[in-house]
C-alpha cells in the first residue's frame, strides 16, 4: 500500500514538572535537542508546525504557534497546530520528548494508516503502553473529533481517541518524563556512539544523517542511469516538435470533399509539400503535416472516388493530428529533483532533447573479497573454498543502487587493508568489503579503519544474520560497507543496508519500506536467548498474497534464495499473519 502524505504537529510547550520545570524539548540527548530529533523524524512532512514558546533558532520553513491559553494541554496545542497545517490527508502528532525517535518510526505509522483504513494509528512502546502523542491521524477524522469537544483547555488526549484506531509496536519510542528516563536515554545514545549494536531503523537513520551526498555532475542521459537527479528535468524542446500525423491516412486542407494530389508525405521526409485549400495528400504515421494542412483523417474514415476524397458518412468528425507541444512544451518540468535516473527517465530526457543531466551518482563500488581460503577460479586445494559470492555480488549491489566498477581479492594479513583504504582514489565512492568484520584472529578491518582515520557511522546492527556489518566514512569521504564473510549473511546485509547508503550518497528520498503479511510469522519469530534480535529469512509469495518464510536456513551458500521472492525482517513476537518488512530480491 502507498504511505499517506502528511503534515506534522510537534508539541513542544510542556515543561518538565517532574524534572524541575526545565524546557524538555531543548534538552540534548546524543548531541542534539529532543525537538531537533522530532523535527528530523518528520522531515518528510509537507508542512510542519511546532506548538509552544517561540524558538528563534528554528528553520524558517517550520511554522510556529502558541496555544491559548499557554499551557492549556495537549488537545489545545494540537487544535492550535491544526489551524496552521492540515492540508495533507494525514497529520502526524507527536511530542518533542522522544529522544530516540526516527523517521522510520513515522514511516511505519504512515504505512499502517494506509494499510488498515483506521482513523488513526498510534505507537506502542516497549512496555506495551499506547503512545497517544506519537501517532498519525486522518486529517478529516481528527478535525471531526475536535469538533465534538466542548472545549480544548486541559482535555486529555484520550478524549480525542477514536474507537477504530490501529497500533504499531515499536522499540526506542519511550518518552522522557523523569530524570531517570533522561539518564537512560543518554546512556543508550552513548552506547550507540561507543559501537553497541543499533536497531535497524537507527542504523538507517545514522547512515542518512552522517554520510555526505556526492557532488553533482553533468552527464549524458545514458551515462547518468543509476544516478539521481540533482535538479528537475526540464524539457529543452516541445514534443511533438512539429505537428505530425498520429495515423496512416490523409492530410487535408479545409472542409471536404478534397482533391487527392499525387504527393505522399512520409515520416522523416525532407521534401516540402504545400496543400492548397480543398486538396489532400497521403500521409504516414509520424510524418509532419504539409504546409496548409488543417487536419488528418485516418484511412478507415474516408471514401475515395477516383481522385475525390470524402469523409465517410458514419465516420466521427475527428482530427488525427498530434499537435506541437501536445505532450509537453519547452521548459516543462518532466521529473522533480531526487528522481532516480532509470532507463525510462534517460529515454524521456532524450525525447525532450536534453543532452546533459545534473545528477549525483551513479554510485561507484569497489568490491573486495577477503580470506586466504577463498578461490574464484581454478581447482580447489585442500582448505580452500570456492568464491560463490564475489562474482554475483555486483548483481545484488546494482539492484540496491551501487554499481561495481572494480573487484579485488585480499589475503588475511594485518596490513592488507591499509593500501586499499589510503587516500587518493577518485574512481570509487563505496568500498564493499566481504569478510573481516568480526572480532576473530583474521578479522582486521576494524583496526585498519582506525588506522586510516575512518569515522564509524554504524558499528553493528541488531539483526541476524548480518549483525557484524559496519559502515564507515574515510577522510576522503569514500564510504566503507563491511559485510560478514558468510554468503547468506553478506547478502542479507546488502539488501538491508546498501539502499540506505545509496540514498544518502545521491540525496534520493529515504527508501520506502515494503511490507507483507507473513503466514507463518510465529514459527519464524526470534525466540530463546536471541529473542530480541530480528531475524532475516527468505520468503515466497503465496497465491493469496501472503508470504511464507523458511525457518531453517543454511548460510554458507545462497541455496535458500532459489525460488524465494524476498527476504523478510521478522521482529520479535511476530504472530501468524503479522506484518514484516520485505527486502525484495532481484531476478
């Protein structure tokens, strides 16, 4: 289902009475204020309003308003905000005291609202509490609920809640009401900086915020395929460029009947044909109209008697001419900035006589497979393993927006990565490294990144397989995406993380998650000692539209993907018929 477009109302007026009356939204957690975290989470909103005291440091694009009377409670604040925004079909309502909130959480609310048809959808935190100040409403439903109230001052949020609301269970969406809550939130943020595993949503958000976009380049349309438009695609010429025939038939001048001349107008013909009033000529599809022609009549709509041409009595009075600019005129915007350059868009640019596109990307990848035991070609010796992943990895990377330009095999040596990571390369944007991401005796990547002065963006991710992945940026801005050495784990990491890296580098919109109903979710859900870590399993689409996953996966090869349509991210406690994020597989 398509996620709902939305406006956002951020409630930022509450003082922390249980925290000494401080300005809670201004409190910093993880290096930024909780209000800044809330605004980043709703960065995709069409319009955003902050309700509370005026804050001069906010971006001018963010509206500000104060409820009346000041401190009249969340319902009064929400009503004041809705007076400023509300043009979109949905509106996000959230408090500015959610220190771990990410845009992915808002996206999940949007998808659920679109899928369920409910009037509103709210987050449920780790403790099972419904967070009515982290929700998404249908704008007309919220307006109707406000209209039923006798007044807004000091009304509880529960007075607004409709009977038919939906919920989404989320992690890391607890609010900060006490000093203990704040200390716990800061401890989580510090753990993130220290390299503790991140939740999947947090890892993607860190990639989006901390990886710099590539500089924009002008490229011919065909060379730009795989990149992202850095500015709108503007037509350089009209289409059609001149009036042309849409059908095989006759170009005529004036009203009939017409005398049929000997000339024939073909597409691409340089010959000039002039039609006098009352005359006609044969014309082919795509041929430009002769001078003096007023319309085109297709073959099946005419009667020819010798050299006299007439419109058939039962034929509609229709002109089969495609007029200049019928599809677009010069200067028309054909695609907005941020649109991926596909083969179709490149074709569109050529149709519009656009010879250069300003794009970011295509993102160039250098694939590096590590391991003394890995051999790509030739007979295997004792202790060696066939490289079954390296040769096919470019296929999966391209699907995710990373286009392989080079590949290398590195042995397991202490200094093996140093030359690779050294500054100076200008033909690579991302180095994709398979193996050496763990903590074993032959896993040297993390130490090599430290020696190279790299900045870690994501140290580990809370998922399995793929938990040991790493994303870092080198001093020269190249990105390193480190994958586990196990083929299935490496591929799961690519599908989970590479699209976020590509989007960050190209400035593309945040990738929209695809979801599906998992028929055997309970069987697949994490359990036991790893019960809090999401699993990534192959799934196949069923005739009824649901998806069925494979519970036991051998990870040393990609056999489990044969016949699979996607990978699914199975969260803890997913029931049969529960919803999971899908990572579609390329064909």
